[in-house]
C-alpha cells in the first residue's frame, strides 16, 4: 500500500495480493499482477544501483519478493 516502504514487502504480501485475483477466478489477472509486481521491484533494485543517474534513489529493496511466489 501507499503507507508501506517498498523494502518492507515480503513474499507473503505479494502472495496475498495475487491470491485475491486467483480466488475471484481470474488466473490470468493473477499471473499479470505477479509479473507487474516483479517488474516494479526489479526496477527498484536496478535503479538503486544505476551509476549513470546522479539522482538515483535507494528504495530499500534488497531482493525481489515476487520471486518467491510461484505462478
């Protein structure tokens, strides 16, 4: 949510978010949601270590929590 820092999100949080779509019968939406979350956290990790950007920001993400969630 908006009140949480990205670095505090773990695999269980991602699984709970994706499960809402799955339990509504939207398996495709669940797969897409997991993919979007994974991409967002991947970008956060990459941007924190981007040496070409002088205004880079560390989001506190050390590992992608969506990687622990199976499709």
